[in-house]
């Protein structure tokens, strides 16, 4: 009996232990899942947006890009319609008619006064033979418009990417100046604390403390000012990206770690010669000139005669509703009343109030305007390429020299601050040296970002995509 009781107690203890272990394991699993979800949420919120991410997002969710996609689809539909215009046009017709009063009796071909019922059927076909080259030129125009639509879509994407890149560079720049202003404020507060301590020890005067307090107030204002500039730059970037203004957008500032500026001896002429045949801006001007030329040829073709072949088959059913005599059946009339015809249609325009001549002059002028626009676009493209190459090389040299200046200004600031603490320099000297260092850092950051931007533009003119896959 005692052994049985011991076994029962042991079994209950093991059962209770198992239940506690299950509860503990559930708590561990729940805590792990909760921690993992929190980590994933924080990771999603703290996503760092690179320049490629921002440009790709902007292109994906841009209403203007989607509008251009729909326009391109319309160009494709126009090309299909232009291709189908070479085919014969076929038309079928059917009618039913009640006539009261005087009418022609198809049986006797004389006028009678009665009530009749007519039911006719017909099929007609027209084949264009010659219309002044309008059909082929309309197809060529539709083909040019289709290629132009694709190019315009790519140009819209590229223009948006360049705008996002410019806004991104501004956002990163003001993010850097905001960080510099915050560091400057912290240093000024530290200097103020040291100066106040030295005043209590009799090593500094109240004028020195007041001067440092003024510097702290100036740095505090500058921090607020840089924060406002940064917020405005981020708002502008979100606008170009079509990004929600309520969402957090953390830009990648590691791009400012650029310290390599490779020398290049690229020829502006070679880049321009490639861009003329491949850059969307140059291709757009070329397509617009071709489209205006096709329109001019179509308008010119309207002054020429047209020739077409037409043919058809007709039949009808006739019944005199007041004639009690027998009426032929619908099947027999449908077969016996059938008729076919075939003829050539030749049209020659003589005079229409000079509307065709006026349209031709306008089309010729539009073609000439498009040619001049193409020439101006090529000239502007060459100037942009040359300017981008010069800016890239110039910003590379300025960044190298500015890095040396930042190092020198940082050393000078440390020396000035140390001498101020020793009583050999005034607070104005410290303030001047600190402002020079802050300006040098901001200029270096600006030169780095501008170098990156101009490098991507030069690579874009050379045929590389703006967005790296």
C-alpha cells in the first residue's frame, strides 16, 4: 500500500512538472516571437534609403511615368491602325422599309400607288490603290511615334531620376551640415563649462564667459536653422519621390565617404557623338523632326489625285401589301434579285478654298521649326556634356584641396582652443577659428556630393543607366 501511494505521488509530481514546463516553454516562445517582430518592425522603420532606392521608388510610383506609359500604348494602337489601313475596307448593310403612296413596282418598273415592303441586303468593299502616298506615310508616322513614345518614356524616367538625385544630394548635404552644427554646439557648451569653471577659479573674466555664452547662443540658432533647411530638403525629396510625408525617410549618408577622385582624359567630342545617337534628349528631338516631316509628306499627298477600286453585291425582297396575287418567296427573290458591281473611283482635287495649300505651308513651317529645335537641342546637349565634364574635374580638384584645408583648419582650431584655455587667445579668436573650420567642412561635403552627381551625369551621357541594377 505504501509503495502504491508513493507511485501515485510521484506520478502527480511528474504531471505537475510537465504542466509547468509547458507553461514556461509557451512563455519563451511567445517572448521570442514578440522580440523578433519588434526587431523586424524596427529594421523596417530604420531602412536606409540609398540614391538608387530613391530613384527607383520615384520611377515606380510616379504619375507622370504612368501617364507616359499610357501615351506609349496609344502610339502602339495608332501603328496597328496604320497597318490595318492597307487592307480593304468591307461594309455590310441591311434595311427594311415600308412605303405608302407612289412607288416603283420592281416587277413592272412602273409607278404605282400602293403600300409596299422592301427588305435589302448588301456587301461593299473598297481597295485603295493610290492616294498620294498618304497610307505609307501615315504608317511611317505611326512607327516614328511609337519609337518616340518609348524614348519619351525613358526620358521621363531619366529626368525624374536626375531631379531625385539633385534633391537627394541636397538632403544629404543638409543632413551633414545639421550634424556639424550639432557637434559645434556641443563643443561650444563644453568650452563654456570649462570657462565658467576657470572663472570661479579666477583664471577667466566675466567678459570671456559672456563671449562664449554668445557663441553658444549663435550655435544653437545655427542648429535650428540647419534643421529647418534639412526638413525642407527632405520634403522636397519626398515630393519628387511621391513618398508619403508622414513616413520616415532615412537617406544614406555613407555616400559622403568618397575619397577617391580618379583622373580622366575623356574626350567631350566622343561623349557627344555617342549621346547624339543614344541619349533620350537627342533622340526626342530627332523623332520630333521625323514626325513633322512625315506630317508634311501626308499633307502634300492630299494635293495629289486618289484612285481606288470598289465593288459590291446587293439583293432585296419586295412585296406589294395590297396585291393579293402570289408573291415570290424570300429565298427565290434573294437569289434572283442579286446584283454585283465593280468600278474604279478616281478623284482629283481642284479647288477647296486654298485649305490644302495653307495646311501644306503650315506643315512645311512646322518641319523647319522641328529641324531648328533639333539643332538647338544638339548644341545644348554638347554644352551640357562639356559643362558636366568640366564640373566633375573641377570638383575633384576642389575636394582634394578642401580636404587639406579641413585638416589644417582642424589643427589650427585645436591650437587656438588650447591657447585660449591657457589664456593666450581671446574668445573671438576661438569663435573665428571654429567658424572657419565649420565652413571648410561644409564646403568639403558640398564638393564631394557635387563630384558624385557630376560623375553620374557624365556616365549617363556615356550610356550608363542612372539607376544601377
